[in-house]
C-alpha cells in the first residue's frame, strides 16, 4: 500500500519537535517521543512480516509486495517512559521504491537491514543497501542492525551464521537470526526491536526542557491517517 509520504513526514516533524515549547506560547500536550526505524532489504526477505510481527504480535496471513512504504507503529514503555516505535516497511523492489527513497532516509533514527537466510542472493545484496544508506548521508552514530530472517526453514538455509557474523562484524552491526513466522525460533522479533528501542532511548537526547531553536520548529497540522497501519 502506498503511503502519503508528506503526511508521514509531517507526523514525524510534529512528534520530534513537540516535546519542547511551541512557538507562540502555551504548553503542548504531553506526547510520546517517536523513533523512526527503516527496514530495508531485497524483496521477499520478510520485511513486512517482521514489522507486522512486532506491531501486531502475529504473522500476517498473506502479504503483497510493498509499494512505496507501509507504516506501522507500536508504543512501548522503557524505563518508565512511553515511546513510539515507528517502523517504515520499505519496498524491496526497485520499481516500487525509487520515487520514495529520499523520504525513507529523512529524520531516520535507526536502520534494520534484512536478508533471507534461505536466499544467498539477498545476503549478497546487503552491500548495495549499505551503499544506499551512505548515499543518503546517514550519520555514523545512527544504530544499524542486521537481521537474517526465515530461520524456521532450517533445511533450506543458504547463509551460514559464521558468514553473516563476519559481515556484521566488518560493518560494526549486531547480527540477529530470527523468524517472523515462528516466534520461538532463535532471536525473537520482539527482543530485536526492543533492544533497538533501548539503544535509541538512551542515545537520543531528551528535548523536554530545552527551548527549541525557532528555526528548527516545523509544526504542521495534525495529519490525517493516510498511511497503512495494520496494528
Ligand atoms: N517460512 C517463513 N516465511 C516467511 C518469513 N517471513 C516472511 N515469510 C514469507 O516470505 C514472503 C515474503 O514476505 P514479505 O514480508 O512480504 O517480504 P518483503 O521483504 O516485505 O517483500 P517486499 O514488500 O516485496 O519488499 C511471504 O510469502 C511470507 O509469508 C519467515 O520468518 N519464515
């Protein structure tokens, strides 16, 4: 489903700036901080299923190729603070992503690279996904993780753990092997995203007490929910 990128971004900007004082006076209502995490990788590796598993708590009955981006969100409480994890499930197919790519990388807080453990080609594509991140000038301190999906298909595994671990080490990323389908397999999807959420929460500066720089305020009207959120 194609989401309205402008609406997504206005939502994000509002969320990112609203914890400070609003220009023009008056205290804004208390809001959760939102962290935007993009999930990227080849088509069919299971990005939709992973994000759905985390946000809806189950494996989707059926999926279709993502067009543009699908957007899912889940609120979690970490150390007493309620934050929102906003997952951008990006399109793996080039023809469905090219008009959206610049929106994926705007204001991003973390990146999840996904490959399919039963498809070596999806593992070999990882350098080009990393290169795409580089081209969009992602800051070095933005957390990145590597996720091998479909580990439930044991007899079909083509990407050995030691090979993936070597790649992850080379690129200074933690590696998780998981299954969106079977939550009991290896690293749990829940644990993977919660680990990332903890990392983000402790790394990102709180904006509560600082008056924001006026030039940085981009408050826009509350957007209509024009994007897909299945959870
Ligand atoms: N066995 C198994 N199948 C999975 C798993 N995750 C996803 N699949 C299947 O893999 C196929 C592709 O899953 P999607 O989540 O749609 O893949 P995607 O990466 O979002 O694909 P694009 O939207 O084209 O980029 C579907 O048939 C899923 O049912 C998994 O953990 N185990």
